[in-house]
C-alpha cells in the first residue's frame, strides 16, 4: 500500500461523543446503545486517563492485539451496567494464559456499544486502540467476523463474569463452536459477560481486519454533529461521510418483533413520504437489519449495511426500539470487501439469515 | 359507536379538582359528570395560599353545593418545578446494591453539576442485587449497609434512595437493605427504586434520588394542602394526581413526589377527553411557548417507553408520552426567510407582542391579524402583508399536523382534541384525523382532569417459559392486586395498557410484559353508600 501510516491520535471527549454516535449508526439497528460505555470513558477521562488511536498499518507484524467486546442481552446491560474494570478482566486472563502482554486492543465490532468497548480498556491501561475491527458494523454472532471468514484461529478465547469467574476456551473446532459454548456460559453468568477473542497479530490485522473503522465512525459522528450545529441535514451528512445511498424516506407504520433462538427477529414496515410517496419499504431484522424490500423487491441486503436513522436528528434507530410513527430514512453504506467473497457471503450473506436470496449489492448499478 | 372515556364517575359523588400550576391555580366542582362550578386564581408563593383562595372562590360561586364534597383531587407541578429551578431540595444519600457489578458509574454520574451539588448526600455501593431470573448476584453485604446507615446518620442525612440490580423484578435486596438502614436510623426516610421505576438501573436510581431529595418539600406541601382543605371547612379526603392520570391518597403521595411530575399535561389531556366526551384521541395543548401533543387510550395518556429528562436528569418511570414543539402564542415569527420559533417572548407576551404595543412579531399577532382571535390592539398588526399572515398560518399548521401525526401509533384516523390558550391555531381539518374537536371550557381542563381521576395498578415483569396468553393473564392478575391494594374497587378495574416484548439473547423464552389497570376509588363509593344522598 502506498500510503504511510497515520501518526497516533489522542482522543478527546468530543471524539468519544462522535464515536458513540457513529458507532450507533454503524450498528445497523443492533450492537446495543453505547451510552453506558461512553459514560465510562468520560468518567475515566475526568480522572485524568486518556486513550490513543493507532493506525493498524503501523503495527509490527508480530504485535499482539486483544480483540474485545461484551456478550449477552442488552437489557441485562441496563441493570448490570458495563464497567471498564470488568472489560479489562478477560484481557488479563488471556495474558496470563498466553504468558505475555498484549501490545494493543481493538473492537470485535465497531457497531453499537462494542465500538466504544475497547476505549474503556484503553483508558484504564496504557494500551493503544487499533483503528480497526472485525465486522465494520454489528452482527449477532462471533463467527461473523472477517477473521473467522479468513479461517484464522478461534482459540484461545477468554470470558469473564462480573464475579471472580474467568473461562478460557483453550481449543475449539471453529468460531461457531466458540459462539455456542460462550453463549451458554454467558447465560449461566446472568446473560452478560466481557470477552477477549483469539489474539490477533499485527500481520493478521493488516491482512484480514476491517481497517480504519473507528476513525470512520468518529468522522461519521462528527459530520452528524456539525450538520446539527449548522442546522443542516444530518442524514445527508451521513450519506456524504459514509459514501452511502438514501434508499427510502418514510414513516414506520408497523413493527413485528419476536424472539426466536435467542435473537430478536422481525420486520418494520415503512410507508413512503416525500419522493417515495406511494411506495412501501420493509426492513427485516435479526438483532440487526438484514434485508430491505422496496414494495416486493429485495433491494438491499447484508453484508451491505442497512441503517435506519431518524430523519431529523440522524440518530441510529435500534431494532429493539423502532416504533410506529417514527420518521426515518433507510440508508445503505458499503459493506466490507472481505464479506463479498464466497466464504464471506456464506457467513454473513442473506442466506446466513434465512433469506433465500442471491446477494446483490445495492452499490452495483 | 360508543366511546370509552375511562371516566365514568359515580353519579352523586361530588369532587373538587384543583390544578396548581406555575402561574394559575384552577379549581372545579364536579358532580358525576357535570361541572357545577369553575374558578381561576393566581398561584401564591407558598402554593397553599392559592389553594385556599381557590376553594374560597369556588365556595362563593357554587354555594351550598360544596358542603357534601367527598374528595379533593390536587394536581401540582410544584415538585418538578423545584427540580428544574433547583430550589427547596434536601440532600439524599444513595445506597446502591450492585457490587461487584455496576461499580464504575456511581450514583448521580450524569447529573448536571449544580443539581448534584445541592442534592448529593453521599454514595454507598455495596455487594448484592439480583440476576434477571431472581438469583442473587452475590450474597448481600449487610454489614456494609449498616455502616452506610451509620455514616448517613453521622452526616445528618435524613433521606436516602436505595436501589438494587433488577429490583423491578425482585425486591428482596432493596427491602432488606431498607430494613437495615432503618434499624440504624429509624428516622431516615427511604425511597426504594423498585417502587418507582422500570428496568434501567441508572435511570431508576435517578428517579429514586430525585424523589428522596424532594421528600422534605413533599411532606411540607401535602401537609399544607390538607391544612388548607381543613381550614376551608371541607371534610373530604385529599388525593394527589399522578403522571399516569390516576390518583393516590395523600399519605401515599407524600412519599412519591416524582409521580406528580407530569400531572399538569396529563390532567389537561384527561380533562379535554372528559369535556369532549371522547376517550381515544390525540390531544394538542397549545400554550404560550410550546405545543404538547399526547395520545389518549380509553381516557388515559399513553406512557413514554423512553428516557425522559427532568431538570437535566435522565429518568425512566411512569410518565406520559408527550411530544413538545416550540410553537405557541408567544412564539417569535421571523420574516425573510419565514421561520416560526423555537424562540419565544414567553410570559412577556403582554409587553413585547405587536398587538400589545411591543416590537416583536409573535404567533399571537399573526392570529389576531388573521382574525382567529381577538386580543390587544388589532390596528397594530394591520400593516402585516397578507402573504406573511397566510404563509405563517400555513407553516404553523404544517408543524402541528406533523407533530400530531408523529404521536399516532396506528394507521387509523383518530379525533384531535385542541386545548390551550392558543388552540385557535389548530386547523379545522387535518390529514389522518377524522375530526378536530375544540374542547369547551378548556381553560379549566386541568382541574377537570384532576377531579375525574381513578386509581391504578401497574406491573412490569419478565416471565419465562410461559405462553403469551398465560403470562399476560398472570401480569394482569398482579396489576389488579396492586390496584386493589392501592384502594381501587375490584369490580371497576379495567385494563388500559398491555404490552409484551420478547427478550433476545436470554435462555428460556423470556418475555417482558407490562400491564396497567385502573378503577374507581373504593373509599368514595363507601362514603357514598354511607351517606344519605343529597338532592
């Protein structure tokens, strides 16, 4: 690659606000509201801590990076509130298991609260945060990462309960098994846990990570905030900052939700307004928005990002809170290239979410 | 088509409804469904002076009819105003039963600094709390709770808020913690978060802390209301209206000031429904600086599911779902380009509006120029171009129409009830609305809404491994039990709100259900049957 790595970037409180806003949009309806994790980071900043974002291209090939996240039911996180010290625990457990220290941390998924998650760990330690993640958005399961799609190792894997319970999976068949086992353990711990996925080397991240997604989320959030300040259109700002497409403008007229096999599944029907008057758009979701139909035709599908945002504020709207009467725009943002391969589509394409559709990107004209 | 207004008060039962607002104190005397008298007085500095004056004026205008009143219902914005204006607050200690979880974000973490500085009476985090399925997270640290109680006592803290993880589902930890605190200091006033709020620890704890720091003011105010009624020669029970459009008796209300925060808009909506005889409707209350839009179902306001900020503090408890837009009689209109609000001249309307000799173009001026209302000097707006008047009215109505449409939750065409001082801005017809109803006597809708209130019971619970019908029936039974315990007559209970949402990523098909029921006040029916009926 011709470009040289960017220098480390010290993040401000305003950067964190922008990151949370951008991550919530990139969550494509899932990933959980970043509010509590953002508040954790702000508390740590107030006490003099800081966080620094580094370019993945600056990583040494043998650098070791902790890929962190929380796991469990968002509702439980409303009561057992995310805690920076807890987020650090599986990182320490993994270090003990490996017998060496990490060099940096990064997000498993940039979408939703997990986009802010590594910032808590960074603010509590001296680890920099690598400007990359494994999804470029939010997805419901652990195997839906670029690293799993690339066939990288899935173990060891560390999980910490809020009590003094740490679990390290030293060996697993594949990431799907890590998902199955850790999901069970998480349920037993009260349906919320902090996790550290299989350690990634600098070389692996440079080859298979989804790069610069944290700075993209910050830029996305900043564009929305500056549009608001200038009384401009935050939705246009998202489209410009994210190279996206506006697919539909309308009002939510029906929401159908059901919990099956541990997921929040359903669909939201949107009646057209403005340029889309007379048309109807239906977005299906499984925790995150997965497929969008204009009238009866599937026009957008995962791994393209389907973002439903508030028409006025530009805020992301979660699949757990979308409701009748909301004025929304349905936007598409380009999905990560690594998911467009055969293996990528097998993991996160429409069929992985139960839709008998051949993937066609909305960005292919 | 018959409409259920949710308000069918027993015939012959006389009630007085009083709305104590920031500016005016309104009072009405209602018998059955007839308004016998209505008065408007100025709210006094001490609040209760205005109540006394209102009762005196009401007695003067209705004469003997006041004698056999059985209940006085007061709705007041006094407590929410105290939070917003940062006055009359006492310090409150915060005990959170949560460790080892939820430690990094202490109580009052996201409060405005000025409010926290006034209200913070010390934070205490102790081990304990529950999982979502009721299991303990860890053993409750009773010794730490006792120590917290002793420290609060030594610090001279007289009120505390106790919150525990998942207390809306299992209150054992909060109850035990309150017992231990009381054991250390019998005089400590304790607010338990599980009695107020929903799932969402920080927001529920915030509600409990706001409640705790209003306790002194609440006790003083409710006692003074009772004294004002007694000294007016009325022998009637005092009830205080709540955010959800129901009432609780004065003894209960003393300990729950936060439940009266939104009683102003709630009573206004319910009063409008009663006066119009329509129970399912959208209500728009167009006042001086804002238009508040709410939604009534069977005469009760739909509840907000989201976080509601009070004085800058995030809360999540029983509040009506309201949409406020910056559009009212005092809203400033700018020309070239035309824009309406959100700035407003507020209470200075009578000095600054053109029709009152001022320099600022307001929506009231436009309304006068358009002939929608008469106030001030119409000659002072005669120079306004007709296109400006027409375009402004069109834009104001577009804003109202959009706000109303946003509050609809289903694709039907409900009626719209228009109340408030600037209700004339409401258009005659609106898309998606079957009929625009201008409510008669809307000036006292608040007080009428207070007078018509009933008693409720609510449940918000997570059920596991049950069929939907089965769990909803169980939730309804729990809600009915709570309403009856609060003083509702069992045979009058009706479900006014029912909602269930499946919870993802949890084992055992967990479903969170919320059910609310309302009914008549048992004590009033008893009072009625015990007394000879009046003519």
